[in-house]
C-alpha cells in the first residue's frame, strides 16, 4: 500500500435561501437555486489515504462508511477507478454550535479525493461532483456568499461564488437545549413536497432569488435578512402542512427565539432568523450587533448555547497534518 495522503479543508455554510426539495432524486437536482454564507468558524478537515477497504473515521471514532462508500463508488464510476480509501475527518465545529456538517464534510472529501488522484478539476466541477454526496456541499467550496444554480441536468447544477462582498454580516448561532425527533433532510424535503403549498414556495423562491442577489450587490443587509427569514419560515411551514406525515423541526425554544428575534427588531436591532433541518436558530445580524444579541439571548434563555459566526474562506488543501498516524492505526486494525 502506498502512503500518499491528501488533505482538504472546507468550511460549513448556512443557506439564506434554502434548498428544500429535489426535482431529480437520483441526480440530486434541487427544485430551487439556493444561496448561502460560508462560515469562518466552522469547518471540516478530511484526509484520504489508501486502505484495505473504504473506511471512515470522524473525530477519532469509526463510523458506518455506507454513505461515504457509495459516494466514493460514484466518483470511481464518474472519474476513473482508485484504490479503497481510509477517510479521516475532523469536524472543527464548537461542540455547542450543533451545526450539521454534511456540507463541509462532502466538500472536503470530494476535494481530497480529487487531489489524491491528481484530477485537475475546477471548483465548479468539484461542486457538481459533491452534489451527489450532499446538496448543501455544493456551496462549501466558495468564500463568503455562494449560489447553487438548480440547473436542469447533471452538468448544469453546481455552485459558484458571488462577487466578493464587504457586507458586515454575522450569524448568532443559537443551539437550543432540547432536540426534537430527527427527520433526515432527504426525508424531510420529500415529505415537504407533498404540501399543497409546495409549488407556491418554489415560485416565491424564484422571485426572492433575484431580490436577494440585488440586495447583496447593494450591500443591503436588512433586505437580505428579511428575505432569508421569510424563505426559511415558509420552508418550515411546508413541513407542517405536508400531507405525507407532516412534522416540524421546531421545539418550543425555536418558537420562543423566533419571537425574541422579532422583539430585537422592535428594539432597533437588525435581526432575522433562519432555521435548517433541526431546532437551532441562526440570527442574521450585523457584526457590530452580534455580541450584544448574544448576551441578550443568553440572558433570555436558560441552557441556550450561543456562538458567533462570520464570513469564511473557500476550499484549501493542507500539507501538514496529524492524520497519518490515525489512518495507519485503522489500517492496522482492519
Ligand atoms: O444537503 P442536505 O441534504 O444536508 O440538505 C440541506 C437542507 C438545508 O440545510 C435545510 C437547506 C440548505 O440549503 O442547506
């Protein structure tokens, strides 16, 4: 076995305009384009090296490699064969943040595999491939704001960077203490598509997309926040109105924080809420108001954990790392 390794770092991203539904499940083509902010504070480092079989270690713990193995087989079929890989991943997400890491994980994995195999691929091409692992991963290759174009076929559905922005945006990430029963994002969006309001959400999202992009270009954070909140709350309303097993990711505290955000606006803060496939709330605000909002949130809610996140960089490759020993350990164990 050769000891060549390749390590990539991808930061996580939060959608300001959500991906919530597939028009083609096999190709992972979304029903809408989505728009996100990459976060500096949260990222995943992933190293790959040859192994005896495809294996996965995250934060020092062996994981079920089924999803990763399936994705690696997709890459083999698409780009050419490569040996079984040991995948060693570290999620650098403050444990309190409670952020999903599939976006940064699949972006880092796609890049590490491409680098390992000396495939010379553009970021757009990496994004297109990562889509098949996790839709939100398409956007984690790019710094700051990124757009995933829904596209109409395999070739046309990938993300790219929006022009560099100086917008002083911050997210106050609130992890609520109690989690509701988990519904995976794939299952959740499939159920949401059975809502009688689904088509209207898609049509509205297309409209909001243009307004959001214009607001970004004009540095209009107020409009960006307002649209993001409207888009996210309408997405969650779809879950609640699904005709197939309606559900919600909200807990009581999610609802209370949404009300708290409205109250912040009354007090003159720039504050809007966005929520993903879980009960946590991310408050969109200005960097100079983030600390005060964090303090107010901590004072208002018992057991709430809060982190401030700011715009982050795009994909990078890491030359020096401490993963090799761990990989060797796994290879010796199996
Ligand atoms: O890519 P997935 O399967 O993790 O789905 C992401 C879904 C949301 O986070 C709720 C929205 C989004 O666009 O990131």
